[in-house]
């Protein structure tokens, strides 16, 4: 039996809540509903232990991770009937790239093999400062945000030289707008139809949505990357600005429209409405990214592990 993976989480938001609770629920009930890979390189869903956590909000700092995940503005519901204290006290995170602070966080990583970076998107310097701390601590780094970390060639080559895996950027939700939209566009092409125009609209009520409405700089391009919108469909696939509707809470509502032409230039129209709990879509992918990162680290496979590509919107080489 391989040893459990030691994980440090950066950002104690909705995605970490869904991940922590989902693992607890799996351990308590054995459920595999919504699990893409029950076992990945010998590691089960329950083989992940949290050893460190970082936050910036004063309410979360100093509390147990098992309590902090329920504090507002987190609004992902309770899915684990019982969650005993995890024995991990949330520590103060980085807010800039001050070298002394990076050193402190390096020391606080608690022997983590994998650092899961789940802070808000749109703060590339902070993302890279945490990646620096993980590098110094000898840990693999998973960037779930749309900020360029694995797409930064200098950082990626430093990870490769240090013998460490670096995964990112921007997780592709398990069954989110990007994968559904991409699959429909691919189907259209495979069946020989001609795309006329397409768009997606995303509405949500999480803190992530609220943040992205204000800091959409890296997210918009990342969403286009996930659709391959720089390829054949360039200019014809649009991603509308995100909408923040607090009453949706952790649910996301997406509308996808595709207009195309079929045989004889006759019109075809497709409209899809998707409703999901956004943090669940992230957790279902983060559980695999963590195990891929741990496995690559243990097998001394440095740099970017190619098997992570289907789980990401913007892997290395895609536009920033
Ligand atoms: N389906 C999805 O939910 C999805 C998909 C793709 C990418 N993402 C990305 O995943 C990330 C996490 O999403 P979320 O819904 O959990 O967001 P969230 O806003 O609920 O959680 C982020 C947490 O990080 C904290 N934080 C802010 N600055 C920090 C810092 N410097 N150090 C440590 N913590 C800090 C915030 O206070 C917050 O608690 C976001 O960047 C989001 O864009 C999410």
C-alpha cells in the first residue's frame, strides 16, 4: 500500500471545502459517486491527508481546517455528515512576494509533498511566490487558478531542474462549461458541420465569481484556451463576461449556444443549459491532480506531467 499523500492547501475557499468534505464522505461511506479515477497510480480517493493550510482572512487564520471551510464567504453546502477536527491549524498566507514571507511559508508547509494552490485567480505574483515556496520546500505544485505559473517557462524549467513536478494552469471543471462546450464544438466538426458562431454565458454566486467579475484578466483567455478557440473557430467562439448573482450560492448556471450550417447550407442551432455546483466540479478534478502530482514526485518525474492535460484549461504552451 503506498503511503498517503501529504497535501498543503493555499486558500481555504469553496473548492477546498468541497475537496476536504468529499474525501471525508468517501472515507465514511465508501461512495465513489462523481469519482473519475477510484484508484490512480495505486492511490485511492481517501489516501490524501491535509498537513498545512494557508488563508488571509483573520476569521480563518488560527482555526482548524475542518471549521474554517464553513466560514463565510464560503457557501458550498455541508456534504459530510460529520467532520472531526483535522488537526491542521490554518496559517497566515502570503499577500505579496516578500522574500522573508516566502521563507516563512516554506517553513510552514509541514512536509507537504503537494501544494494545491486554490487562492483567487488574477494575482499572478502571489501565485508565483507560493510556487517559489513549494520549490524551496521540495514539493510538487498544482496551480488551479488561471494565473500563469506552469505557463511561465522560467519557473517550469526551475522545477524541472530541481526534479519537481509543476502542474497547471487553471483546472478544467469535471463537467463544467468548458468541457461541455468543447465537446459540442468537436462533435460539430467531426460530423462535418460548419460553425457559424458560438457563445457561452456563466452565472454564479460564489466568492470566486465575485472575484472574477473584478479580476477577469487571466480567466477570459484561459476559458478561450479550453475551447481551443485560437484554432479553426478563432473569432467565432465568444465567452461572455461572467455574471455574479449571489442567490445562486455555490451553483453555476451556464448557457451555451452554437449556430452552424449543415448540408445545403441549412441552419442548425444548439442551446444547452448547464447547472452544477461549481466547487464540486473543481474537487472532482483536484483529487486527480493531487494524485498525479504525488505520483510524479515519487517517481522522480520532473517538470510538467503530460497526463494532467485533460484536467486543465491552460497547460504549458497555451496563450497567457
Ligand atoms: N470550478 C471551479 O470552481 C474552478 C474552476 C477553475 C478554476 N478555479 C479557480 O480555483 C480557485 C479557487 O476557487 P474557489 O471557488 O475555492 O475560490 P474562493 O474564493 O472560494 O477561495 C479562495 C480563498 O483563498 C483566500 N485567499 C485570498 N488570497 C489569499 C492568499 N494570498 N493566500 C491564501 N489564501 C488566500 C480567499 O480568502 C478565499 O478564502 C480560484 O482561483 C478559481 O478561479 C475554480
